[in-house]
């Protein structure tokens, strides 16, 4: 169950996430005052339970494998990950970490491992190049995994 600020569950299929924002209102008299409003957040956002509805404004955060783009939580592309917790009401963020079985190519992208080769998640796409691990009975030759045949000597 999603608990988000003043969150409510509507029906059996739709989770709504409510938050509070402060805005300035111009009264009919021309007087400008600050007021708190409840707003409905779109997208899958989370917030720990326990917000005081009479207290300061709170916000919901993006989920795991989501980034902020134009104040909206958006899913990371395949092969990329991001930790939960980005504030959609703040600056844009990006998915810069490679997912499991992807490697950093050294020029700013995550590439899929080929065949049954593997790599742990966590390579930074903006860092140096990484590689997937060769399979059992393979060896590295000229920066490529090659099959190791029985009775073969590898230099």
C-alpha cells in the first residue's frame, strides 16, 4: 500500500498521492496572502508515513529506477538504474548507473553483456570502461572472451 503524505486509496486499482504546497493567493480585496493547498501528484511517488497534515509542506519522491525530468518521475531506460528518493519538484536528474548484466562502455553509455556473460550492477556510465565477465571455460584474448578447449594451453 502506498502512503504518501496525506495519501488515499481510491477504489481497488488507483493509488493517489497527495501533498501540500504553499502558494500566494490574491484576495478580492487585493490583499495577497500565503495559503496551504492540497495537490494531487501524478506518477508513482512515495513518502514515508507520519506527515503532520497541519505542519510544514512535504513532498513525495521518485521510486527506484526513476529519474526527474521536467518535474515528473520517469522510468530509467533499459540497462540503467537510479536509487529512489529524487524530489520531482527540484532539479532534473539522470540514470547514470548500469544495471546488472550491462557494462560502462567508457564513452557515456551502458551496453548489454553478450551471450550468457555477466556483470554486477553499479558501473558508472560516466566513468572508465568496464567489462562483462567471461564464462567458465573461456579466457580473454585480444580483449575478447574466447572458448577454452580441452587440452588447450593458454598463454
